[in-house]
């Protein structure tokens, strides 16, 4: 494969990464000319930045013979509270980390104790090489970043738990949460025989999309319920969220994570996501819609926290709840 073909594949990969990561994708090339190899950074959010959790910066350089022969060159760094605030406004990244606060001194200490150790770097290097070899000289950056986020989240969760234990912090355990019931006055009989899904429509707007509820997932007292609908306009997206959040049980949930993807007549997509305080969860829902090539769809997952930390597993449960809803709607089939 010649250099021009490699560059073309690099640009395609960059466009995909930009669509997935949004403002967390930063192109650091001085010139976007096609002849120049790609240089950019991905900022992977470990947790809620408002709580003092750090970012991981994955800085990448794409050689001119990537992906046909060489793999990307990468560097890793953690972005901490004092490092971000030390920047002058003109030098701040598109993440715009201004007025970053910490809820407690303990969280501040935990955030600033987190570093990428030599052992972690060795693990990351080994896994990146393994992924590169498995992909047989295909583009790998999304697979790298996705695995890296899961890996760091696991390490961060363990650090956080160890720190809280060492400080004798006690979690306030809330009563077991039962699966919320949807207002039955607006329920329409399902068009299929799946007893685990509920289909209901908005009676307030004649052109509102039909909303489908997926099977409830309960794990360690936390409850996850997904909702999905076919939607072809941002007005329908707003109506979808408004209808769901008008239900008190849903509006009082700990997080309502959502994402949508609409294909326009010119072939381009309008897409966005909302973490609702569950950092990186909305982005993962967006990845689910993108990777499954779904279009004209909106999905929301409501989570009721049961008082027991789930760690990175919560992201898998959120995506599973979304898949349940998409399957119930008939939009997506496994």
C-alpha cells in the first residue's frame, strides 16, 4: 500500500474518531495538509471532572506508513486539577477546564495520587501490541482507546475504594430500589409478544415517536432501564426526553444517560449524547449507535444507584439496558 492510500485511511479514521469523541479529540497538527502525518490527542475522562477525577491524554502520531506497515506512536499522560488550572486561558484545551472544584479534600487527594505507573505502562504497551497484531495492519486507535479507558477505569475504581477504606469513609447504603413502574394510563399494547418490554406513546403530541422500554436490569441494588425510539428530527428527540422526564420516577433517578443519531438527507449525521453526571457513559452509548450503524434513533438509560459501587461494570450494564430497549423497539436485532 502506498503513502497516499495510508494517508487516506488515516483521514477516514480521524473523521470517525472526531465524530465519537467530539471535543475530547484535539488535532494538534500545525497544518491539516494531507501530506502531513496525523498528530492528535484523545482526552479520556476517567470520571466526573467536577469531582476532581483526572483525564488520561493519549497523544498519537501516525507514521506515513500506518496502517499498512507501522503502528501509531503514542504517549500517555494524566491531566490533574493543578495542571489544568495552571494554564493560561489562551492555552487551555477545548475541554475548557475552568472553575474545576472538588467536593472534598479526600477526593482531591485521591485524584492527585493517581498516576500511570511503570507496571501500568507495561500492561498498556503489551495490550496495544496485541491489538495491533490481532487487527493485521488495520486501523487500531479506537480499539486502543476503548480498551485503555476500561483498563484505567478499573485501576481508578480500585484506587478510589482503597483510599476511602484507608480513610475509614463509610458509604451511605440506600434502601433497595424496586424497578419503577411507568404510568399505565399512557401505555399502548406491545406489537410483539415479549413480556419483558413495554411500549407506550405520547398522548400530548400527535407526531411524537413511540417510546419502548426494555427489560429491567438489577445488579447489586442498582437498577438500569433503557428506553428507545425511532426519531428523525431534533424536535422528536426533545419530545422523547421531555415525555420520559415528566415521569417522576424517571426524573428522580440518579442518572439519565442518552444519545441520538440522525441521518440527514445529504448523508451527514447529527448526533450528540448526555452523560447526566455519569462521566463517559453518554459517549459509550453514542459509540454503540455508531458501531451498530443505527440511524434515526434515540436511546436513554435511567440508572437508580443502589449504594454499592459497581466500577467499570456499570458501563456494560448501561449499554446492555440500551440494547434491551433497542431490541424491544425492533430498531436493533442481535
